[in-house]
C-alpha cells in the first residue's frame, strides 16, 4: 500500500469515526435543576446607635427565613431584610426581635443578592452580641 493510499484510508477512517460519534441526544431525559436549601449562621456585635449587616446570595426563587437565635439585649434588636439594589443595605422588611427559635422574618424572594441587618432600636447602653440564622434557596 502506497503512502497516499494509507493517508486516504486513515482520513476516511477518521471521518467515519467522527460521523458515528455524532448522534441525536434528544432521547436522553433531562433533570430539572434544583437549588439545595442553604442555612447560614452569622454572629456579630451591635454598638449603641449602630448596625451590622451581611450580604448573601439566593440561588433560586423561594423563601428566606431569618431567625435571631441569640442576643444579650433584653429589649430586643431590629432585624431587617432588603433586596440589595444599587449598593447599600436598604431595609424593606423590618421587625423588632428578641432571640427565639422560630423565624422573625419569612418572605419570598427571587434569585439574587440580598443582605440582612441587625441594628439598635435606640435602647442599647453597651455593645451587644447576637447570632442570626438565615435559611434560603
């Protein structure tokens, strides 16, 4: 077999393998994508007249639940949850909260960037520690 014949045979073999690898994958079932629920724990300190905030990402539409799980403030703290738009943490949903095991805020949300804020209600005399749990899709 000449060198030209071998090159042609190798070329045809390559083309045949390439064509046989091409197929219709439309028969494969598709699995819908789902987002695994996320639970984030966050702790910090709020000074008199101050606030503390944290950003988080919601990966899919669903519900956000925010629970103030611990606080040394006997009169409670403010807890707010806004959608982050144009920077900053502008509160859209706020509550006066004391530590509890049930969420103080529960709201529906689209995928995107959010933040949560804990702030002094004007009653703090000293800095106060807190712990917060954020559940979201």
